[in-house]
């Protein structure tokens, strides 16, 4: 996973103006969520989940899109697995 260098912007400005969430219509407002001891910003709509965090001067964004359930694995299953394995080192 690589991140976007923030350069002259702070992370909140990035989230509000340049993030995938800021450019996507119809998503819920960003909320904070503690995942494995780190604060992530999340939002969603019926077919999309978004996660963003700042770490070591970089903004990290993760997008999960729903296409269809596969072999009984749902979007919620995928999201749960991501959150269990999401760590910065």
C-alpha cells in the first residue's frame, strides 16, 4: 500500500478537497473509526466503502467496491477482513 505525499497540505484539507471521498457523489459524511489502534476516516454508499488515514506524512486511501457476492462472501465479509488486517508498521 502506498500513500499520497501531503506536501504543503494538512490531512484534513486533503480529506475535504482532494480525497476520493471528496470527489465521490452520494457518500455518507466521513466518520472516524478506530481500527487496530489507529484512527481511520470512513464513508460509504450502497456499493462503496472508503477508508483514509494519515501516517508518516502521507495520506492512505482504500476503496472497496461491491460487484456481487462470490461463493457466499459478501461485501460486509470483505470489509470485516480488511479491518482485521489493517495495520501500519
